[in-house]
C-alpha cells in the first residue's frame, strides 16, 4: 500500500509551521499508523533530513501518548481507537492522510506533532488523589461496594488523559477529562473524604489552565478512545454546584466574618 502524507512540521513554538508532503511506500495493512511513521522517518534519516517528531509510549492503547489529529479527527476515523491501534488497513491504497497535532491553546506546541499536555498533569495534582491511609492491600471483600457503583467507577477510571476531548471541542473544553476523574473517586468509599475539595480543586485548576466550557456539542464523547460518556459532565456539574454552595473553600468567607454580629 502507498499513501501520501501531509504532515504538520513546526520546529518550535515560535516557528510559524507548515504542511509538508511525504510519500509512504510499501506499507502493509498490519502496520499501525505510528509504525508507518517509523518507516517514513527511517527514509528521512537515510536522506539526512529531520525526522517527523511525534509522541508514543506503550503502543498498546493504554497510555494516551500517541495524540494526533488524523484527517481532521483526533485519533483518526475509527471510533474507540488510539493512534497506535489504528492500522493502515483502515485506509485505502493511495489515500491522502493529513496529520496534525492537538489544536488547543492549553496544549502548547513543542515540535511537529508533539504538544505539551502537562496541563492535565497539573489538574490531576490539584485534587486527583485520596488521602486515606490504606496501608497494605486490603482483602477485596473488606469494603462492600454495590455492583453498579463499582462499574461506574471503572467506566470513569478508563480515561487515559490523552486530551482528544479538548482537541475535538470547539471550546477546547477539558470537562470530560475532569468529570471522569471526579466521577472515578465519587463512586468509591475511599474517595468520599475529599469529595467536596476534589471537585472544586479540579474545576478551578481546569479554569486556570485556560480550557473552555462545555456547550454540549458531544464531540468529546465521539472521539474519546475509551468512550467516556458525557453524562459524567452532568454529574460533575451537580457535585460542583453542591460543593460551591456548601464549602467555605469555594465561597472564601473569612473566618473572622463568622464572629461578626
């Protein structure tokens, strides 16, 4: 199989960037798109040219590092698939393929197809944890959790933090990512201690990073490789509203105000 690649090349954040066309020849259908890029890069290196910079890690669909916009769609045309699990048999011979990085202001450019997604790490550090001292691993049946609650927690925990939701959203909203992290702990007993603090901290951190708001376009759900449902956003909004109305942490009432007559 042969393809024509149109790849976004940009040396750094200050460079203007441009689309550059490359041929991809003798590609097998069993190659992933990343493996196809490896082949193209080998040819570029042989010619003494700068290889295409892109991110990858596990190449098993579980880390979220392989973040590319393919023909205008984050992670490409196949639903519930990361780029490393997108095989060239999903394209037809001779097809033109456009490869671009995530397009969201909170994901600044590093080089070519690589962007800085550390904004998600900072959001997680703001409240994506529990402070319960668990000690050694407890017996699985020590804490009884309803099956429905456990399944919902697992569904939310499937989020790999790739950033496709923000890249697809016209507002660059990260609410699906944040909602998944909030819901993950909200449905587990261990997550109840920080529940109020967590939703406020994560939402405020998201706003500080410059992500936009959700306006219900559902693009995030459509491109999520783990098919995280948007209903988690509605749940997060309810939890945030409740926390904002009841928490001193959000209302910022000075302590001395309590004693004023």
